[in-house]
C-alpha cells in the first residue's frame, strides 16, 4: 500500500516553508496538515515521533512557545507529560514533520527532507528566498577527494581513520561538489572538523547550508554540544552561532582527542555551540 506524502506545516516557520517549497519544486503534492489549527490526536503524535526515531523531548519547540512558562525543561517530566503539553499547546510541536514511503523525519534543517524523497531534483533548486541548499553523502575517512581537500587547506589528515570521525561530502542540487565536513562523536559532545567549502563554490553561502546539516547528523548521533578548533575562521563560525571559549572549558573527551592535544596549534580558538532542532 502506498504511503501518502504528508507534511505537518507551519506557514509562519521559514524551515517549514522551505521544506514545502522543496517538495513542490520536485513536483510532489503533499497533504498539508496545518497542525496548529488541526492538531493530531495523541496516538498519531506519539507514532510520528516514534517513527522518526526521536524522543518526545527532542521534538519540543522552545523558541516562540510557552516552553519556559510551562516549566518543560524539568528533567523529571516524562514523555507522556510532554505529549500532554504538546496536545494542549500544538505550537510546542517542532516542525515540519514529513512522512513519505521512505520514512518519517523532523526536517530541520530543510535539507533533511532529501532523505525522504527519491525523485529528480531541479538543478537550480534553492531555498524559497534564493539561499543555497546542500545535499550530503556519507563517505569514508580514506576518500581521496576528502584527503586532497583537507591537505590543500592544511587541515589535519593523519588521524582521519583513527579518530572514529564520521565524514560527509556535500553537493548542490545540480550535483556539483560543494565541500566536505565531519564530526567526531564524543557522547553528548561532538568535535566538528574537516569543514571545507570547495574553492569554486565559496562566496555562495554554502557554509550556512553545510554546517547546520552536519550539526543535525551529529544531533542524530547523540550529540547536544558541538565543539571545534580553528585558527583561520573564527569569524565565519561566529556567524553560524559558535562562540569562543577558553580551552580549559573543553570536556575531558575532547581534550583526549588527537586534534585537540596534538594536531591543532595552541593558538587555535576553541568554539562551541549547543545543538538543538
């Protein structure tokens, strides 16, 4: 039996608008559920969250909602308690959820929706405001193009395999290479590394697409705080929401990495950013 393509949409949300824009640009005709006006029932909400492989807490929307006023940061609240809150105040349901025959996902950032569709994508596809989109593909640490790109930028390569890091290549919807990036899982922390935008694609805003998608992959691997070291681009990462911190604030697992302890110079700036959807 075919699965109806459905999006839980909030027209006031830029990410939700972008996901709907992508689906429609790919000649898809989703059922649009305005979930704030017509909230799902409890069973449907719980099943959707479960099918997305997420916890209820990870699907709560905080910004622009009564999250704080309702005390929903209380770790003692159960999943059932949080579901009750979402049903009382549907704005607490983060958005947009998309269901297709390939699965269910909370599509934040918008590029996550590409995981759920298997149709041709227009080569000139952008966000609804014209900003760049990027698609990712997992690659191995020995990928020759990854290694070459990092060596060109004088970024560490000696520990690519031994670090246990997860790497991705990125491309624009027209299939042209856009860059690389990776993260080293460290429990609830992740070391962001090896982020490179292809030289011929720089100045096109691709880092604003690549880094959020990389952070989402780290989030799905269990990380809730992203860390990085840079001696060349602290300003660029500040624009992406990272803040510089003293190296003494690095968690033990991060200090134990080869990149922190050996490969990056002491002059490299340590930066961090909380990962939230």
